[in-house]
């Protein structure tokens, strides 16, 4: 996320990402103008959780507390009780479980099942997944471990359970970076979007990071673990957005106000527990 330069008002934000990120920025800062390099970049988790179907699902389970991942539309957030990122999802669900609450979770079923295993909570999971993380395969990582026997495996919890079971550390993007710094290993097999590798190599330059493969033996592309929609935010579209002020995100005021409530619960919980909420993945 970047502010405009000196020729633009400070009340304008530019969000380089997928659409739900721009909507979330607008919800959190409704008085600001929020622009995106492209408004055509969705997210498979967002697309796989349409607000009308999700609302009906919630209505059919009125006894459950609704917890949704940040990778959702403003309308889905507005229907929820809590919004979480992967860095705080486990702690929020654990808190609700201790209060005796049953959870309705959406949209990522793999992240939800990991949180469920970690907390023991009663969770009803929406059937959604990230098209990038779903492609990781346990056999491929086992094959990589034979090549790099001393490497630790770092996995994002949006990955399938069989992949998570092989991990030395499971966590959000920031938590994966933290694990690479704290673990003694010199090599790491990393199962998450390739966008993380720049930061990994920048922050831990003395270690080696290996992309977990998503393709089988003999495939031309050994790993396609890169979000195609995030990649739509190229330098040319960003420059066009900065120069023209195009790509403004609009979220109706009433929807912003309703979606802000579950987001604010997460922010308040984070402050009370001193848990950093970083990013949305």
C-alpha cells in the first residue's frame, strides 16, 4: 500500500493488490480516497464465497459465531462477527472456543481445518480454498526433502493438511519469515506464494530458500505457486493509477459501517492480547 506523491492529497491511498484489499482499506479509512492499479484482480477465496450464498449459509446456522478470513468481500465481512488474518486466526478461535462458542468459518477450508485441529473448537467450514496453496502436494515436498535432507519446511496454513503435516513451522507470511530467522537450518523449502521470496532473501541473506514444487515429475513448470491476480499489479498499471487517479474503490457507507465492526473486534483483540495483526495472508 502506498500514498500518492507530493502532488496528490495525503487523504488518497493506492493499494497494489487484489480487490478485497482495496475494499478493506476503504472500510478502515472511509474518509480517504482509495485507488487500485486494477479493479479486475479478484481472489479465489473471495470469488468462492459469494455474499448471497454465504449469508444464506449463516442464516441456516444462527447458533454459530461467524468468523471470516480477511480474503473476503466487504459484503461477507459485513455478515460476520469477526474478521481475522492468518496471523491471528488461531488465537481468536481459541478465545471463542474457551467462551463455549461454536464457529462458522469461511472461506478457506484448509486454514479452517488447521485452526480447528490446533484449538479443538467446534467449527463448521465453508468449502473454499486458495488456488495457489491447494496445488502444493505432500509427495512433492517429500521428494524435495530427499534432495535437501537438512532443509526445514515452512508452510502457509492455507495448504492441504498432508502438506501442513510435513511442516517444521506453519504460519502467515510474516510468521514464515520469523521462522526462517529463528530456526537453525541453513536451507528451507517454502510452501506459499512466491511473492514471499524477495523478503526472505532480503531479510535472511545468508540462508537458502527453495520453492516447494506444485508440479509432478517431468513437468515444464516445477512450481506455479504465484497468484495470477496479484501479478496484475505491474509497474505500468501502478504508474497509470498514480498519474491519472483511476481505479477508485467504492464501498457504500452503510456497508462500510457494518463491515468495520468485525474488523474492529480483531483490532481490539490484538491490542488487548498484544498480538501483531500483519497483512491478510
